[in-house]
């Protein structure tokens, strides 16, 4: 098998890249280890930055998003029983975000890929990337028990944090931080209790109210890092959410049947550089952020847009300039998202070893956001997204 761009992984990064390359007249093959149903059901991100929304529309992948996605003009910060709304358009010159689940983005991109007839091989596991520093990099893979090789001009590793591509970038440097807590996430068949996301800081720990549709809620609770989701009955989860979202007004939490429950560890991670020869890393394969800033999927989108532009530039002009700048261009934006995600995480979670002094500082930081337009603008600009490229 031979192609121009071999793409490992059919998460949002790999699927969008295949679409962008198709639109630029560049052929690619996508290899995905899981089956289609698994990829379409994996419950993850929910928030698309303004820039991500624009990219999906321009790629011709925004039709259902525009019909079914929910435009959000703000979020609520909740602390000390107080409620503070951050108004995105007012603070950022009109920017907003879209609530449209990662599962739906992936479904839409898979449908387009099949419609355009581009190769997308499920249940096909990449085993290794070879010859990254030559003109003919290869992906060795296994399909239906048989090993084969995909010969490429370029390989893009979009295979997530646990993939194989990163190990083919030698002499890299990694930067990492783990956190002493996780998120217990639930999906519930109940209308969201608020029309915007609520990020709550409470002495008992962080809580987040999000949504998937007008009738499906997505909620998260900070829990200790070694938590087993089975230790949390539905009733215990709702009771705990209720306490952490408590306010001085008459706001109430709506309860409903829990349809999914899982624990997500929190990690900050960056691998530098994001390129070796003709192998490029994109999305979670190169970097992870804790979900508090809602940045993971949006970073993946920025990476593949940067790669697709660079390759189209090379095709049009013969110049490698943009491909050579790929890693530095992406990392600048990645580190802004790392900073913001870290700040949001430490702003809102209670560390098990936090001192009373640190608790007071956390409240002072929240109070500052609620009372200073400059501090609030900084949050709104970062949340709605940093420019791509
Ligand atoms: P993915 O989605 O992990 O996809 C990688 C794909 O590669 C496949 N793969 C392989 N295929 C072939 N051969 C191999 N050897 C392979 N190894 C792996 C995998 O099966 C998979 O299909 O990476 P990608 O495309 O870079 O996308 C990244 C995003 O998925 C991730 O950053 C976000 O989900 C993070 N995230 C959030 N991001 C946001 O922007 N906004 C959010 O609100 C948000 N919330 C979240 C999140 C992540 C969460 N979890 C579960 C980690 C909330 C949660 C709870
Ligand atoms: C989600 O809806 O899953 C979600 C929303 C905002 C976040 C993280 C996750 O910061």
C-alpha cells in the first residue's frame, strides 16, 4: 500500500486531518486500531472553541453542528455559595464557544470520509513507524491478523497518548505533571440544571455541570486519584454534586437516570519536538492537558490545521518552510493551553495537602476574576481560544 500521508488514529485529529487533506487534493490513508462503533461512542470532550467551529465549517463538516450544537456565550463560576457569570462576547469582541460533543464531531467526519471514498481502515493497528528520517517513511501495521506496510511521503501520528508514533521521535524531551485527583464523570438523562456550564470550587472539591443536549446532562466531580467508579452509587454522586453546587439563592440541581459513569485521571504533558524528519505528531500523541480548560480537542484541531496548511504550501510552492516550522508553531499555542489548563485546574480543585493559606488564595483569585474586568477578560480570551498558527 502507498499513499502521500499515512495517518495513524481516527480520533478528532486524524479524521479532521484526512478531511483537510482531501479538500486540498492530497490523498491519505487512515489506520485505526478500534472499530467504528467504539470510536463513535467514546465519551469525551464537549466544548468547541470559536476557531474550531470555524475550521469545521470551512472544511464542510459543520452542517449538523450548526443545526444541533448549542452556542454558549458564557460560563458560570461558583464559589463561596456565590455565582459569577463570565460573558464571552462582551469581553472578547464577540467570541463564543459551541457545545457539541466529540462523539458527534467524529461521527460527522467518519460519514464524510466514507462519502468521499477515502481509505479509513478500522481494526487496523499500527505497530511502528519506520524510516522517519528518510524520504520514504513507512507504517508497519496489523489487519485481520496479517502484518503489512503502508509506504508514505509523510506520516502523521494522531494516535493519542497511548499510541506508537511518539516512540519514533528520538531525543525528545518531555514535560509532565500529574495531579493527586481525578474526575468522576456521569452522563444523565435529565435536562441540564443551568443553561450554561457551571465550574464550581468547593471545600469538598471541584464540580462541573455540562451538557450534551437539551435533555442530556454531563456532570463531573473531583475525586481522589485512585477512585473506583463502582464505589459511587448514583445517589451518592447526586448528593455530592448537590452539596458542591450549593448557592445562596434558590438554584436547584435536577436529578435523572445515570446512563454512563467513568473516572478520568488528570495530567499535563508535552513532548518536544513534535516532529522527526517526515513524522509529525498531532493532538494527544504530543500533548495532554487536564480537562478543566476544555482545550484537548481544540489543540488537536490546531495541530492538524497547521500541518495541512504546511503541506499544501509545500505542494504549491515546493518550499519546506512551513513544515520545518510545524513543531515550533504548534508548541507556542500548546504551551498557552497548558498554562491556562493548569491555572484553571489549580484555581478550582482542592489539593489534598492544601493549607488554609492556599485555600484563601484560591478564593482571592476567584474574587479577582469576579471583580476585575482585566482578570475576567484574560479568562474569557483563553477559554474561547488562542489563534491557530
Ligand atoms: P484520541 O481522541 O485519543 O484519538 C487517538 C486515536 O488513535 C487510535 N490509536 C491507534 N490507531 C492505530 N494504531 C495504533 N497503534 C493506535 N493507538 C491509538 C485510538 O484508538 C484513537 O481512536 O486523540 P486525538 O485525535 O488527538 O484527540 C484528542 C482528544 O480526544 C482529547 O484531547 C480530548 O478528548 C480531551 N478532552 C477535552 N478536550 C476539549 O477540547 N474539550 C473538552 O471539553 C474536553 N473534555 C477531554 C474532556 C478528555 C476527557 N478524557 C476522557 C480524557 C473530558 C474528558 C473526560
Ligand atoms: C464536557 O462537557 O465534557 C466538558 C466541558 C468542559 C470541560 C471539560 C469537559 O472543561
